[in-house]
C-alpha cells in the first residue's frame, strides 16, 4: 500500500480512487491482450493540474497483479522519491515525470511494447500509412522519435519524447515501441488498442509484398475526423473490458 503524500492541488479522494482503479485495470487488460513484457513497461496518470504529481506502477511488479492501491503517487518536487523503500524504476520516474511536467495536458501516458507496434517501429521508415479506417484514425496524430539510443540518459530522453509527442496522441518510438497520451485512461487505452490493430494491419499488408493501396491525404484526414463523434466508444469499450476482469478477479479494484 502506497502512503499518499500531502499534495495541495490533488484531486478529491473519490476521483483519485476511480483513476487508480482505471489505471490498475489498464495494466491487467494490457497483459490479457499479450502486450505486457516481463515486469517492465510503465503507465502513468497525472493527478494534479501541473502534472507534477502522478500515479505510476511500482518497480518490477507484474501487470497482472497490479491493484489500485499499489500505484505509487509521486511528487516530482519531492527530493526523497528515489531514496524511499518504495522507490520507482529510476528511468520510468524520470521519463514519465518529465513527460507529465512538460505536457500537463497529457493526463494519461501509456508505454508498452505491443508486438505489432514494435514491428512497425523497427521499419526503416515506421510511418503508419493510411490504409483503412483504423490506420487512418491516426492520420496527423502520430509523432515519431527515431533517436533510439539504448538505455540513454532518462532526463534527456524524457525531454526529447515530450517534444516529439506534443500536440499528438501517439509516439512511435523507433526500434522500441509506442507511447500513447490521452485525456482519460479509457481514451488512452482505446488509442493503444486501435494503434496496435492499425500496426498489425500495416505489417500484415506489407508482408504480402504486394503494392499498398494508400489513401489520399484528403480521404485519410476525413476518416480521422470521422472518428471524432465516436469518441464515446472508448469508455463503453473500457467498461466492457473492466467487466471481463470483474468476472474472474476483482482484486484490481482494491
Ligand atoms: Zn519501452
């Protein structure tokens, strides 16, 4: 159980618990979809307007076991975060902390190595082409970071990633994976879901070796805009996925 620090502009307790539960559910669902990786990867959610206070998964806790109360509530201005007994993963702390601080509008940040997103990120040109409804959903909404440098300096990496994802919803991280920024956990998870499907479509289409029927920019933009009235799908889908978790094990809510 994480000890909650006293943070002045923190959201009220009920909303905070709901956010904790949604983020915990996102970890469990991510694992069920086969997108978790050992005990790595990180999701976070800002809990203050400045983004300086945020929830993050504990270091090396498997996604399948995460409960709402397990999530660390971290304060970027607290110098003791990394010396505490429950210290987070240092690079996740720095990268997610930098992203939330530089992009307070990015309320939820999901980073994982879902297989088709990783395959796309490993192409020399990982641009997601508009080929169908799902790929065109992301037209104009993706930033690309092709500066993969292994496990680099986390501060510099966080600042670079923040610049690349600013004004976008998705960051394709070359030779690495994907990061999604969204307003709510449901919104961000829906983009992660559709991005993985879109990357799968592109990788499968490329695997045929036949020429691709790429949509024009005008049709791609109209298709992307056409998704906007369907935004409510995200919450309905996420509610359904949470109900699937509940049928087997409700511990994520604790
Ligand atoms: Zn990663």
